[in-house]
C-alpha cells in the first residue's frame, strides 16, 4: 500500500470547491429578490432575456422533452450556446394545490460547455414566475399599444402578482381588472398588491374584466382545452398575453380569437405543440418574438389590430434567468457549493475515491471481497 | 396587514422538510459504497436493473437529448413509469483529464409522477460507473459462455476497475488481461486491484490482451471512430462487452466484428445513433437485452457464436441505480434535504414567500416600488 501511495497521486479531495456548482435554494432566491427588490429583478431578467433573444441564431434549440401522466406532466427544457448550457426541470400538476403543493415546481442547472461541469443548481419555481412575467412584459412592450394602462388579469393564482408587477414596471399599466373562478385567489391577489400603487378592480366574470382593457393577460391553470377568452369579448387594438395555454390539451383562447389576431410566439416548433395555436392548422401564420425584437419583422401593424402573444415558456428564458440569478447570487454572496462532482487529484482514478490512504489496504480488500 | 394575516394563511415555511428532495453528494455516495461494500452495491444494482428490464413495456422511453460541441457533449436522459420519473445529466469531455477534471461527470434526479415533486438529487459519477459495470455483467451472465473465466480489459481508465469487479462478482471472472495506450492507466488499475484476488496480466497490445480471453471488455474514451477490436483478434465463443462506443462518431469495434457476431443492445433507437452499430445499415439485426432476460428471444445460440453487447448506457439503468441509491441512503441515514422547492402554507400564494409576516407592509411597498 505504501508503494501505491508513492507511485500514484493520492485520490483524496484537494480540488477547491469553486469547481463545484453553486446551489441556490428556494430560500436563497427569496433573499436575493428581497435584497435587490422585485422591480430590479424583473427588469434585470427582461434585459437578459431581450439580449439572448437578440442573438437567437447562436443557440442550439430543441422543444422540451415531456413525460405526461393522467394527472400532470414533467418536462426537461435544455438549451445551449457556444459557452453555456442550461436546462430546467418543471412539472405541471393542477391537482397539487389540494394537497398543499404548488401546481408548478421547478429547478434548473447551468453548465460550462467547454468542460460539462455544472456551475449552478438553482430553484426555479420563484424564478420561473419572475422570468415568465418579464417575458410577457417584454413582448407587450413591443406588441401592445404604447399607451396601454388597463390590464385584465384572468386567473389570479401563483403567477398573477408577478405578471401584474412586471406590466406595472415595464409597460406602465396602472389599473388591473381581476377575475378568477376562485374568489379566494382574487382576495389573495388584492391583499398581496394592496400597497403596489395599482388600481385593483374585482370583476364578476372574464367578460366584465376584459371590457375596456388595453391588455388581457390569461394565466389560468386548468389542464383542459378551455375558452377563457372568446371573440365577442375582443375590442380593437387589444393585446392578449396568453400565458396559461402551455401544453398539449391546455388552451385558453377560442380558435376565432386566434383567427382575428396577429399571433406572436417564442419558438414555433414548440408552440405548435403546446400553445393556443395547437388548435390551428400547421401552416397558421405566426411571427417569432425575436424577429420583432431584432426589427427584422414587424410587430403590431396598426392601433386597431388585435395582437396575441401565445406564450408557452421557452428554454432560452430560463437560460437568461439562470444567468441573472447566478450573477446576482455571486455578487450578494448567496448560496453554497454542492459536492456534486467527485474531487480527484487524478481524474482517471475514480475508483481511488473509494479508498482512503490510511485504510486503503483494508478497504480495498473489503470492497473487492 | 393585520387584516391580511387573519384573512389568509401565513405564507411562511411550515411544511416539513420530508417534502424536499434528499441530496446525496459525491462524498455521501462514497460513504454509502464503503459501508455497504462494492460487491453488495453492484449486486444490488444488477438486481434492480434486471427487475426494471423485465418490466420494459411499463416505461415511457426516449432517446437521450444531446448537445454537442467541438470538445464534448452534454446529455439529458429522462425516463418514467407510472409512479416514478428520473433523469440523468451527463457530459463526455475526453480532454477534461488534462485540466484535472473527470471525462464523465453526472448527477441525477428521481421524482414522483403523481405530484412532480423531486424526491432525490444525487451524484451519478460514481453511481454511473457502478451501474454501467452492473449492466455489463448482467448482460454477460446471459450472453457469455457460463464457464468464462478470462477477460481482456481494453482501456484501463476511470470505469475499468468497476467493470473488473462486477465481472469477478457476477460472472466468475478470475483473470484479467490488461491493455491501455497509456501505461500509467494500467499501473493505476493494477495498484487499485492488487488485493482483489483477480489475476492481473499486463499486455503490450490489444491483440495480445484479447488472445485467449473468454470475454473482451472495451472501455476506451477517445471521441473518435476507432477500431480497437478487429476481426482477426476474434476467437469462437467470445463475448464482447463494448462499453466505450457510446455517442455519434465514437466507436470501438470494426464493422466486420459486428458482421461476424450476434449483437445485443439496450434500446434500439438510441443504439443505432450512438452505439457501435452506428456504422451499420439501419436494418442491421439486433436483439434487445430485455427480451433475452424475459426469455422471449434467445441469447447466445451456440458455444462458438461470437456475441456483442453494444452498450451505450440507457436511462432505465440510471432509474434503477437511483432507486437503489435512494433506498440505501434512507436506510443508512445518509444525505440531507435540499430546500429546492418553496414551502408554502397556501401553494397558490407564491408571491407570499416574498413577504414576511412581521415586515409585510414594508416589504410589499419595497417590492412593488
């Protein structure tokens, strides 16, 4: 055994923890958002998302990989550019709230393309709510009429407050018209946003909430082909931010709403499967948001046109959000290192991690017995 | 604020940590293997893998999702049955060892299909080496001649010792004939296994090592179409366990070796892309291992037939390995809980996690400003 110790490097841990991924817990994410302020976080994420959408061709994109069951779905959403890779794990289980769990839970990983080393393992439940709201507001900045001030918010669940505040801060919305089939959800939203400065109008139906709105945001959670918004509710110039229709069999807009509108999407191959346009023919015309942001294709064509952002959530947004959170966490000194990767002096000697220098002979004998 | 506190449940954390995933670090995995013994772990994993292969039709299977770069690959490997879901993150970067990092690093997750809740976040670098070796030995138990005692081991890198010990314990191999283009790798293997009871014969070439072997195991790491084993080396009745040819552009066997042999694979659609049979026509005949294990298709047809297990590593093996590690860690009290999922009394009130009961008004004002 002494011969081995001299002949070969010790397999014991000496590599610095900086080569291990940073771990950002749900608690750390809350601390991060509290310390930076929600407005700063949403603005920062929107900037990151915009910057990454502008370099759209740089990314190796794929539709998410979904595993469906009777009660929900579990998905992986990977993406990479030449230097960084990310994926998100996310579920959707509408019945979860009945047993005290969130409908949507998520976490994600950043990794280094040059080595494959994971650099960040982070909660993404709170972060997804922030990035979804930031993406919605970013799209509306480029698609809604600039003077939009009144937003209908249909579905007042877990994501609704984030949508409200993103539109307040990035788009200038000052009035919310609220509806949810569960009045307690609206009560919760009103309580949470009572100090926001937003004017909150509780409505008795979707039709009432939509009336007079410049922007209509739908964030409902039922896993069903629902028609939350129908053609008779539409008014000229409206922008519809359809967030809740985001997997096969889950839609929010009636087909004629889509027919009457100019429809914008994130990543066409994914949205045709998951978005509200899953109801439409495969050649139904859509415009990808990144082209509007880059100025290569027009957004809204007139003040009276109805625009729809058929948002399903794309991996690029998580990539941007993870990079924002990673950078912010490092600046604030939040999070801790996970010993997720074996640390070896000789990386070809994985087996050596099972042997300790002091007990090497005994362990080797025991391990091999 | 008092009104809110009374009207709505507090958003503060009270949910028990048992609903958070168990985290098993690389250090914990080493402790687990040391405490149970490597033989016990490999046998336990082989049993789990066999049991899951036997219920093959129960699984929702897909080929892995790979992101390739100039220097390596990053992959996600998801799978699920009706109750459990798993995925593995794994890279392959042959140049990593030059900067002190392993070529292959991995971690994985188990989740509950009914709720989407992750139940385990675990290292999978060490665990993958164990499960790959267990799968190889399981295949050989069913494909090699039963009286096989001598194994050539070509490639003496990070996975080689695990292969050696799995074949010793599960297949009855007592002699290893070793070759690696890097003599230091062989020196390391000989040192690591000097107390194993295996007879170790260092050879000067692949051809020399293969001579007289009952089983030939190839675990080389070059990302290239190599021909480690050529037809002239083959002897009647050999079983070839080809482990290192596992991604597009990475093979180990000459095409005529495959033509002379009966070839067995894990999951055909994946192996046609990643395995040694990527060199062959799309209709090249293969047999899936699960059918041999279930007895629905024959394995080896005669004592003189040459058999090849063209192994690329399938998500089902990680699923089984993660379940073995999870169960063992819970029994041994290893690992800790990660606060990866926000804990909320009211799961519809994600925004409430940003507000503390004592500072709710101030925080709400600050967050919304």
